[in-house]
C-alpha cells in the first residue's frame, strides 16, 4: 500500500490541537487498519514530520485497536487460547510483532506431531507430548519468577524457563495445537492440568514440576500437603480456555509497571470480577 490522499491529509490533521479533530483522526486510522497505519508511520519517520507527537498518536491508535480486538474476542462465542494470548499481549505492548511467537509455536507443534502415529492412544500421545515439552524443548519452571521476564509468554517461550503459571499456559497452548486433550482444573490461587476420558471423567493430574508426571488423587493430595497448600476439591472446577487467558492477565497484573500496568488493568477489568489467582 502507498500513501494515498486521505493519509496525506491525515498527516496535516495530526498536528491539530483540537481534541475533536484528534479523535476523528484516531477513529479514521482505526477504521483504516494496521496496513495504512504502517504506511503512515513510515512516511512520518522518513520526512521527519514532528516524529515524537505523531508517533504518540500512532501508538494510541495501535493501543485502541488492540483493546477493541480483545473486547471482540471476549464477546465472541469461541475463545481459542492462542488468539486470546496473542491479543492480550498486543494490548500490553501494542508495538509487539507476534510473527516470531507464532512461528515458534508452529515449529514446536510440527515437531511434536511428527512423533505421533495414527495408532497412538490419547494416553500415548500425552506421554510423547510430555517428552517433547520437557526433554526435547527443555521447558523448566523457575522458582524465581517474580519479575516480568519470567512471566511474559513471548519471553518465556524463547528462554524455555519461567514462572509456573506461564509455563503451564504454554503447555496448554502447545497441547491445543497438537490435539492433546488436557484441561485446566482451576482453584483459588492457580490451576492444575488434568487428563480426562472422552466423557470428561478426571483420570489423572499432571505435575508439571516433574515433567508432566501423572498423579492420582491420593498422590496429588500428598504433594499439596507437603507444599502447605490448602486444597479443597469441593471448590475446584474444570474450566474452558478463557480461564487460562484470565489467569495470564492476572499474572501480568502482578508484575508489570508503568504504561504496561495501566493497560493490563484495563484488560483485567473486562473479566467482570472473575478471578483465579486473587479471588
């Protein structure tokens, strides 16, 4: 796309101090979309047109576009996990380019699928998946996970090391990509991946601290008690993938600062009071 007459006119209006004009410019750029915005951004930079002020307006347009897309996602009937995570990350950082993240997810998924065969049972696929995730890819849960870099999904998927929540969400993301049926069992303070049969009956808990080790109820109770976790099975529920997006937003809300924190607070407010980490 080249700079057209409308975009050229917008470069003049971007300097207008009238708030109503500024809002009209922002709304029109939102309607034109990212491609037109990129063309405009390049023109402004190359021609040294009040770069700081214009870049601020362009950033605001991207921020609103990301927020609107995430709002549409929440209001839709389907909530694919990968869409929610990408849109949420774009809300936090509107300048983020998701292409490398999606490439890494696709590449890992392809590597896992190559290990599957048509006669594998679901249980066998889960074991293959766990081997790839923990042994081949080397994902690890860090016990020092308070900082931003250990929690943001795009950074953790590159380092293969991060907080228990973020690594768990990547685990679910790759499982969804390759068709391994695991589900998030959510409770006050976090989540646990579980493996169910075709009727939804819970068969095993997955201990991601030990390479996806399968646990039955008694073993699971013992581990929680050893860690001092008060866990009541009457207050847990197998949730849909939207819960994972909510949990990830809550996690970021605990670690981000500055403008990123302001943006994620707006996102968390959209979940109508639904909380998992801090009910």
